[in-house]
């Protein structure tokens, strides 16, 4: 079943007027009487389409849905701005894996340079990718997206702060990431910094450690910048969702 994120006013008026009208009418070719799911990121409903026009789609509420598809922690990825179209996949798959927000971050070793006038268009593009991925994966929220400069970010609100640092993998360090995840509680805010293709400059590491960050390795292998965030999200999902679910099932079976 198709899901659409709509505004609070659209939900209140029971009328979709966004670009999703074209998707409903011309892509999925929905008909009056078809059911879809709509969400304003607070409330989510199964609805029935009652009228489909060129510029709007009307619906009626059938019943409210309780969405429990979010991770038990809030993970923000500060991704060193990568080359090419790598950020497309990071935003798309990061959304599917439960990220709370992705911040494409310029660091000392970032290769990509953007003109200020292009940043707004880039942000809108990646927000659209996040919205489509959130609908596909039946997320409760659309992850946030923005473009930042590392030196300007305030990390004071985070409970857990981690840096994916290749030097730790070279040195065989395999404890810090596991320990940090194990200490996470329901609702913990986690910041994970991942360097661009050239890695994170040692001076940046020093400044981040002063702000409470811990360097860690994501396994014994050196991961590409576009692979690292997906590894982190998958590992956290397993530790906090699948592993605990498995343990619960085993306890109930005894």
C-alpha cells in the first residue's frame, strides 16, 4: 500500500494539494475508493480516496495507524560531503535504515566545493529523496537534511558522540563502538561523524575529542565514506532492535 507524507493543513482539510497529486493520479493510477496511508509525521491514518482531480485529491479517514517503525534512539549522521552521487545513496538508504537526520558536512579534507547559491537547491533535492525513501520504508517521520560546516556545529545536545576513524581500525580497536551502543537508552541522541573520501584531519579529531567525541572503528576493515553510515545504522538497529527482539522471543519460549 502506498504511503504519503502530507502537511497538517492537508490532513485537517482532508485534501492533498502537493506534488503527490500527480503521483496518485498518473504514477500509481489510483481510483476513487482506493486506500492509501497518509501521515503528517505526528498522526498516521488509513484513508479512502473520495475524489481525484488534476490539482487535488480528497480523502476520508478510515482508522488511525500506530506506527512503531522508528529506532529507539535518535541518530544524526554528520557525513563528510562526498564526491559524485554518493550522497544520493547515503540519504536514501540511511532513511530506510532509520536515521533521524543527515548533515552533509564540509571538513578540511572535503573535495567537493559548493557555491552558496547552489546550497538551497541541493538541500531541497536531498529532502525530496529522504521523503520518497521514508514513504517507501513506511517511516513515521521524514529524516532531516541540511548542509553544514564542521567548525560551526553545536554538538552539546547529544548523549553519545562518535567519530568513525580509520586509524582505530588500523590499530585493531573494536570496543568503543560496541560499548557506546550498549550504553544507549530509549530516546538517546547520538551523533556520528564520518569523514569524506580523504578522511578527517587530525586537528579536527583533536577539537572533536575536546567536545566529548570518542573515536571508534566499524569493524576490522576500512570502509568507504558512503558505506560507513549504513554500517553504523545497521549495527545499531541489530543491537537495539533485532537482538533484543530475539532475546525476548527466547525468554517467552522457555
